[in-house]
C-alpha cells in the first residue's frame, strides 16, 4: 500500500481512539513509545550528527555531479562556432558578476586622460634597476574610482608585445622579475619576457600575510589579507578575485594604448597582449583571459585542474555559484580559440592560515593549496579540448609538464615558447638574461625591497577596504530602488511580493532540489511529564539528508480538535533539547521556551538545524556556495518537509503554525518564514539588526569580521535584502522582534532603525498591529512576554488557566 494511504489510515485510527477517549474521560495523549502513524525510531548516533554527516554526503555528490551538469549546459560536443560564441558572450557578463568585476574601470574610456604613472620623488627616481636592454620602473595606474594598482613596469628598448605578469599572492613583483631572491630562475618570468621584447606590467597582489587583518580599536586576527578583504567584499557583491581581475584588465587597457603609441611605432603590425600567472596569479590570468578577448595568449602555471574540491581551498577562492557554469575547462572554453598554455607545476603550498600570534584572534577559515595532481590537470584539459575542437583550433591549447608528477618549478622552456609564439615572438627565452644593475643601491638591498613591498601592499589593502566600506555605506540606495514600492493595497503588495520572494530565494539563499523523498516518519518517546509528552522525530528529505526535532504534545490535548503549533528554533551549536532544558547553561539563553509554550497549551515542534559541529557544519557552506546554495537552502527544504508532515497530523491546524527562533534561530526566522508562506507568523529573537553592517563593519567590536563564523557571509546581501526587506516579505503575516538592550550583538539603535522600515511597510498596508518590536532590559535570551502574548493573539490560542 502507498505510504500516504497508510498514513491516512493511521490518522483515522488515531481519531477513532481520540473520540473513544473523550467519551470515556480518559487522557487523550498517552505515553506510547512512538507516535501513532510513525515507525519506531532507532538511532546509532545523535540525530544532529547524522544530519550534518548526511548533508556532507549529499553535498559531495552534488559537487561530483556538477561537471556533467555543466556539460549539459554548454554542450561543447554539439555546439557550432556561432552558438558557442553567443553563449560565451553571455557567460562573460555572468562571470564578471560572479566575481564582482562589475564596476566601470576608469581606464576603459579611450578618451580618459589616464596612463601608467611613474612613481618618483625628489629623492627617488621611478627607475629601480636596468640592464642594457630593459628598464624597471615603479608604477601606479588607476582602476576604479578610489582604487589603483601598483607594481613594476619593465620597459624594453624594442617593444614587440605587452604582457601582464601575475605572480603568486606570496610573491612580490620584485621576486617575479628577479630583483629579489626567493624564486627559481625559471620562475622569474617577467624578466624573461622583458628581455624577449615585451612591455611587462607586474601588479602587486594582496598577500596571504595577516599584518593588516583587523582594527586597532577592536582586535587583529590571523586571517590572511585576502580573507579579511574577501569577507567584507562578499557581502556587497565584490571579491578580492574580481578586484584583482579589474586591476589586470586596467593594465590591459593601458598596454593597449601604449602599444599603439610611440613606444612601438617603428614596428610593423599589431602588438599582441598576453597574461601569464603562477599560483594565485594563474587563477587571475584564467579569469581575465576568459573575460577579455583582447588577451591573445594566456599562460597558467600551477593552478589549472578539476575544481570540484574548491571547498578545501582557502575561502578567498570561494565564488558564489561558480560550478553551476564554470569549472576550469569552461573558463578555458571562454579563452578559446586563443592560445592557452597550461603548465602543470608546483607553484605554492599553503597548509592553512597563518598561526595566530600572541595578541591575535585565531578566527581564520581553514583551507589548503597543494600542487595540482597531474591526473586532475589532464582530465580538465581533456574537457577543455572539446571547446577548442569547435573552432578547429586544438593546437592552440597546450599542456606542458616537466615531469611525470607535474610538480616541477614554474617556467618550463616549452611553456615559455608556446606562450611566446602565441604572441608572435621569436625565441624561447632560454638564453641567460643579464643581471640587473641597481639604480639606487640603498634601496636595492633585501630589507629595503621588503619594506617597500610591505608599504605598497598596505596602500593597496586599505584602498580596497575603503572601497568596500563605501559600497556598504551606499547599499541602502540599491535596496530602496528595488524594494520601496509604496503599495497602495494588500493586493498590490501581494503582486509585488511574490517576484521579490522568488528573487531573494534564488539570489541570496539558493534552492535545494525541489523533489524530496517521502518523509517516512520515525519517532520515539524521549520525555514524559505530568503536563506533556515529548517525541523525537526523524523524517527523510533527500538521500542521506534528514529533518529531525522534538514534538511536544500537551498531556490533555484533544485529538478531535485542531490546535496551533509553535516551531521553536535553537541557536548556534544548540539542539532541540536546549529549548526544554532547565539546566543553567541552556536555560540562560532559551529559558526552556519550548516547555513554557507547551505548558500554555500550544503544540510545540523544536527542529534540529544543521549549524552544529564547528567546522563540520561550516564546511557545508563552503561546499554549497560554489553551487549557488547555502545552509539555508537545505534548512528550508527540511522545514518544508516538516510542515508537510505536521499538516498530516489530525490535531494540527495547518493554518496556525508559527515560528519562534533565537540567535542563529533568529537568523532562521529571517530566512525561512519570509520564503515559506505556511508559517503564519514569525518571531526573531536576539538577531534582528542592520545585518550587513553587523557582518562587515571593520571597526565594530561585534562585527563578524573578527569571529570564526566564516560561514555567515552571504553573496551580495547588502544589495539584495537587509533584515527590513526580509521582514517585509512576511507581510501581511504578523512579525515581531524581541531584543535585549544588553544583547551584545546588536545595538538597540541599530535594531530600532532597521525595524522602522518594517513598521513603515506594515503601516502603509494598514497592518500596524502585526509588526511589533519589543525591547527589554536584558541580555541575549528569550524574554517570553510580549512574544507569548503575540502567539496567543495571532495563533488564536486561549491563554491557559
């Protein structure tokens, strides 16, 4: 018999028993070992551990399946040249958006009076060193409003081509051109290209050091500079990758001008432009060449491979939704049919973030970089070949490996020659380059070079931080442009609300698969008092993915009537048991609010959410974001499955189910009920605030920049929806905020300011009584006064005597 039919039959039996119990005066809710209509639950480990482990398996399968999905999307084996070109053109815009390379470059206007600026003072020339053929200048060039790039410009006597040379993040421009020690001779690519007649630009990249990762008025951390900027930029739809791609493309803009000017007028024909990158620079080179068709040749060393394990790499490589469209092969397909040289080499090893030094908070996200396995490189190159085959240009894609491990030093002669011929350059760069002649000996010693490089990076770091904070400051304007609709009626708002609801779900949260498994409910009795019975419930959601929680039934609940349900959600690292506990630790926060509500006659369901287990759950966010999903994608699916099941219970009124969450449960209140209309009201306790500012303000002690909660950052949230906009999606349903003045996580003035926008919206709809803010003079805890009255009023539950 179909499982649904069995469940219906079980419910009828329960109703019959309830009717008999009512007639005979017996207690309606007994103390059976399991809830009627469910299977007996047996667990070999705690349900929260099963949940997190199951989600991990689910995410790994989804990541493994992503290349096949991209193949289906791109269909390179069936594409024509015209179709592929059209698809790539659209993909370039989406890729730029994905990495936040969306701001207009000041160098992109051919009429703008901008150029490479030689950095010189009365005491110091811009010239750092020279040979008989090449001169090295310190330079700066504009990129965005308020953002510049700095680095070195290598100018040969005869210019035949232009190259942007992108070092690894831990290499300085001086190292990449051989002015400073630390690299194998073969890896000093910039000097080799300059000697071959290339005008070479070497931008400074943000490093993996941590000197500037913090604030003097708050604390300093062990986050790599790239992570500290990543956290800030991610919330405003920008990315350290995107900023450095913009710097690369601004260099291309200026190289294009320079190569058309007097620097090379004595040469006939075009002067091509290429990009070369090693390690982190290889990542940037691949993105830049994929985006900009002016780049005629690209050389990637020590980076190209299968990308389905991106979640194990440092978080500053995390790109929202990347693997839905773009693996390394697809990015290579966007470079096609231009020359692309992929060198399997050892670039850099990163075993994790810097160790926290005394006085620094150890809050950095985990992540490693290892040498790309040659089998992985070859497999991804094989996928990339399909794109070059469409253009009948397979020879333009070159794979070079110096040994059978693909772990040699960067800069193999074969790779150099392949890239050089892609730029129509003669020679293979094997001739020994002359030694640099320092122009200013006091500035050429290692200590001086290191100090100058550190000061240069500090300027670059601060520029990007300022740019991000300015975007945060102005982000309300973007939100207002979309959300301030001033609806004239509730019907008018409902027409506006549904598209906004779908947009938030897609852009901010991400969608888990729509098709869920039958729930196959299992239960076991875990607590019994004279006032209620508590069952642990487990439901299937997807393969390996469960929803679980505690169902609290008042002892004298009549099964012949429909009753309201309050879903009580725990916070970070909590469990449903915390919401019924009277022990000092849990009770200090939760005040046993699930138990208090069941005492007041409500049915209570306390779900387990997956934010438990430290890095075991945080890594789920890392696995999910490259697929355009978040933890809340799965939490929504779990809650939908739970609501489906609750609605089958004969004593549950599906029209009177409310949500009450605190702390991370308050985050859930702001992300689940606004998108799940079956929740008829929502209560956010201890979390409502100006959320983007709380996340990334770089001078506030409670900012998430300074915590280990690296999973909370949501792509472009500041431009999509703050908490006010998310709460607006609740309307016309009731919404209440519970906030303690001494919460510590959100200042009362921030809470009130953000809630004012919610109240304005409800006032415009004539629903003033449905939007409530209750302050109390207390800490981060359930207050349970106005919120309990709110539940009784809007779930139509009489107050228990």
